C-alpha cells in the first residue's frame, strides 16, 4: 500500500472568491508544493481548465443570484425594545 502523497496540491475558496481571483491567485497554491518547478504540460493543462471551470461555476451561480430576495444576507432588524423570540 503506497504512503500518503506529500506533494498534493489544491485550491480551496468559496465559489465567489474563486470566480473573482486572478489566475495567479489560483495557480500559486497549486504550484507551491512543487516548488514552482512544474512541467510545462501541467501549467498548460491548468491554463486550459481554469476558464472551463469558471464558466461552469458562473452558470450555476447566476440563477441563484437572480432568485435571492433583495434582503438576502441582511441582518434582520427588530423593533425598539424587541428581541427575537419575544
């Protein structure tokens, strides 16, 4: 049984952060375990795959944005002297 991979690389961020990140901000954590000495083929693959992934995620996120009510994400305000549950 092989041991754990020590050169694993990944990018983790919320979808909105990924969509607004620059290419370099996405590539840096992928390349860092390899010491920035990646094969040109790997770099080329990422450069081809990133736009495809972003386009797919934008298609998924766009309908959700249109469906959110205008107050989504805002903190609910309670009247003077009122507390939630009272």
